[in-house]
C-alpha cells in the first residue's frame, strides 16, 4: 500500500521499520518539528525524524495541519492509508478523509479503557492485570473510533512503563502490518459506551511518593512512572528517583528502611527498591547504589 506515516517518539520507530520491511511504499513521514535539547539547546530531530532520514524518506513536520495548504499537500500524496502512532497533533477532518482507507491509529490500550495521552502509565498505576494494542479507525473524537484489530497481553508483576512500552511498541508494529494485509476486509467494531476511562497526561506533581499509602499503590506508582518522570523521595534531604520495585514482606513506620536490602515500610506492607537514581547521576541497581551510598537501617524516607 501507499502509506503516510505519522508518529514522533521512540514508541513509533519500530512501527515505521515494520511498514518498510513489509514492503509498503511510504509516501511521506509526518512528525513533530525538531526542538531544543541537550546542554547546548540545539534543535534535535525527533526519533521518527531521525529514523526516516536514515531510511531516505520524505519527512514533514508542520506545526499544525489546520491550514488549507497543509491539507492540500497531504491530500496530494494520494495515500491508500495513513498510519498514526503517538504523532502529537490533532488531525482535522479533511486529513482523516484524505486517504482511501482513512487514518488508522495504533493505540496502546484495550479500548475503550485508557483513551488519551498516557495509557501505559495509567494501566500500571491502576493495577490492571492486562493491557494491549488496538488498531483503530480514527474519527474526530479522542480515541473514540471503531476497532479493527486488538491484541491483549498480561502486565508483569514487576514490569515498568519502560518495559511495557517496548513490548507494546513491538506488538503494535506487528498488528498494523497484519491489519494492512487484511484491508479492506476487516470489520470495524464500534467501542462500547461502558468501560470508558481516560488516561490523563502524567503530571510531575504525581511523582512524589507518599509512604503512608499501601505498599501495592506505592509499587504501582514507582513502576508506572519509570523512567519518566520518575517517582521520587527524599533521603537525608537528598532527592532520589525510584525506578523499579516489587512487593516485599515487612512492617514499620511509613518510609522506614527495614533492612540492608532496601525494604521500605509503607502504610500497609513494604516494598523492595530495585533501581534508584541520585540527582546528577545515572540510574543504578540497588547493589551499586548502596556501595556508593550506604543507607542505615531505620533511615526514614520523606513524604513531605
């Protein structure tokens, strides 16, 4: 098929690669514009932009698709279909209508659960046992379109957002290739009106750990916010990101370090911290972290 690809972050890159490997003609790649990054604050192309350039593809990064000239330019591509995954711009109706088979979105949840911006984070933070990927026919509403294909997967008890992100990206890449091979024979399945939830964008204010909460909720917060923005606490006045954890046995005052293996008491139960990061340093497993900064038993991690 003649495909317009629309995506921006790392999550989208395996999908672009899969479409190319499957033999589809990529008419153009749309992504967010380069933005200042790094110490020098020089404009840096997005992951999709960089990959598309390496593949020798036509890259476009308009700041809006509302102008008539942008819509005319898109329509002139005469695409069979547009594949959209974490693109970052609203698609006006003329864009949605331009390809022969419309625009297909790869969404990282089992719709209608977790429509919106942060479905992977929210699934882990809510304690969902399963999530998955949907190939959705896009319409004007926020992730409201009918589903063409879906695939579920269990969420591991110690899985972080980073790990689940990579698994769902690979699943989405395989599923969109399957969907394009079956078009136009797929039957759109309208989303039910019950079971709708919204995955609001993650706010940094959600990242501070409240040790008075149950261990199961603290564990989900740590795993769900890893690697970004990273749940955090204070140890002896130093801010530390907590990037991996698991449930553990133990009890004590909330935030109290219970042993030399970094078991930390919560309001109910305890967790074991597995990966941490001090300000200005790289992420470390707990053994490496403790060699550089031994934390005495009885230390209290702050929730204030």
